């Protein structure tokens, strides 16, 4: 539980700087590994969730999310 709290705190700290897509992907990979997922599955899931949730919230629902280091690409 303490590790999950630390991961959420790290997510909150990196969210603005890294942007939604990258920080969400890293969070999904970290939590997936914590629960026993393979690196491959966690990386695929993290990348997919980061990108798809960004498209859902930013483009479809018009919620402004930070783009961070991917600002020029998004």
C-alpha cells in the first residue's frame, strides 16, 4: 500500500512536467509490474492507456490536459 501511495505521489509530481500521456503510461507500467504483470504487457497497456485516455479526454470530451514533453507532437 505504501508503494502505491508513493507511485500516486510521483504521478502527481510528474504530471505537469512530463504530460498526461507519458506520466500515465509510466504509472500504468509501474502499477502493472507491482501486481505481477510482465514488462511487455505493462508497456503495451501503459502506452495504449496513456494515448487512448488522452484522445478521449482532450479531443473527445474537450478537457485540457498537459502535453508536457510531447507538446510538439500532440
